[in-house]
């Protein structure tokens, strides 16, 4: 009789809903980004909604502690230490510098890459994509593959362009910049690279772009650039050149074009990673994912301001056209 009761109890525990498991404790989630407090709100909402579907509800059994470097990436180690003192169960870190800071401050805490812009294997963050082997897992954006595609799209949008500028984060890996420059050279384009850490650098950046005679601007991956989309778009208009940004929302906010992954899908994936780690899975066993869907958006209103006639073949390739 006792054996039967034990078997029934075991079966009940195995079939218990996730929410019952989640309510056993209050979970703590750290969030670290070089970006700004007022950006990425929709991504946060999507990730939390995904966590709620797994039974982890902010204000009920989930506490979220966020730290934003406000465009000053040198603050990331300090902010990571602050989060580590709060003893989170899991930390989300956005960008390679944030991932490194989180790993150093809390080496025993699982870290979910909110995304890694550069190759996490080459950067020493994980052992492999299939088996990370340590305390880090999550999403790898691999921006070095997206930058050449943005250069290609801009070259097709402005076929007469012989020189295109690439705005890159000050922390972007040199190999990534080199790949974009090599790709541009194969297209017969001179790629002028400008680096910026935050908006304090933009005056000098756009002065240099104008002096270089660039016919267009491609914006690389950066949480800071995402937040500053309107500013960057307005500055590009001031110097009379089209601008191709990363996220769809950046085209909605004034960029002439955007090409990048589906941000909402990525946020849902990140939420699922956190839920799995909360439930006891090991980060070393969770393969790193890459975005599967990329969107190309054209802002015809922004193009019209510049007097830019976009080839019909390029418009036909767009996932979305803003008129």
C-alpha cells in the first residue's frame, strides 16, 4: 500500500503544472546592458510575458533587478558587481562587454546572452555553440554576418555609391570590422569606419563622415545606437545621406532602411532560456541559438526627404515598406 501511495505521489509531482513549481520560491533575475533605461521596453515586456507563461510572474514570484550603463560601457563591471551582491538566480546580459562583466562579477551565476554581437566562441565566452560548457548560454546575434548584408543592401539602394560609412560601437571586434571592409571591397566600395561609444561622439562622427564623402551610412549593432535611432537618422538627413539601421523599430523612428533579426522573437527565446535555467537545467547543456528570421524594412517617407529613388527590385524584396 505504501509503495502504491509513493508511486502516486511521484506521478503527481511529475505532472504538476509549471506554475506550482515556480511558486515554491521567489526567483531573482538580473539584467545588465550598456543601453539606456528608457529603451528596449517592448523587448522586456515580451520576455516577461514568456516567463509568465512558464509560471514566473514579476511581482508575485519573480523579482527583476536591472542595471543600465546609459551608454557608458566602462560602468558595466561596477553595475555587474551590484547585481552580483543581490544574488540573482540568473542574469541576462546584453552585448559581449556586459556578458564578460556579468561572468567576472558572478562566476557561479548562469548568464543568458541577451545577445552576443560578436562570436561567443572566438571571444572565449563559451566552448562551442552546441555545448557552451560553462555558465553562459543564450542568443548569439553574430553581427559580423549582418554587417556585410547591410553593406550589400545599401549598395543596391544607392548603386552609384563608391564610398559607404559604417558606424560601429567602440567595442566592436576588429575581425568583425575587417570582414565588413573585405566584403565592401569585393563590391568595389570603399568602406569608411567610424566608431562611437554614445551620443557624445556623434558630432565628430558625422563631421568625419561628411569629410570622407560617404554616400550612405550603415549602422552596426549596438543597444546605444538602437536608443539613438531618431538622432542618428536626423543627423544623416542633415548631411544628405541615407542610413541603414539594425532593428525594424529604427526604421519606424526615421532610418531610411533597417535590416536585422525579429526582436520580439529573440525576446521570447531569451525568456524561455531564463525559465529553463530557473527550472534547474544547466547552461552548459543548453545550445546557443541564433536568429532565424531577419526583416528588411524600407522607410519611403525618409527616402523621399532625401530625394532618394529606391529601385523597384529592392522594394519588392522588403518585408515591410513604410509609406
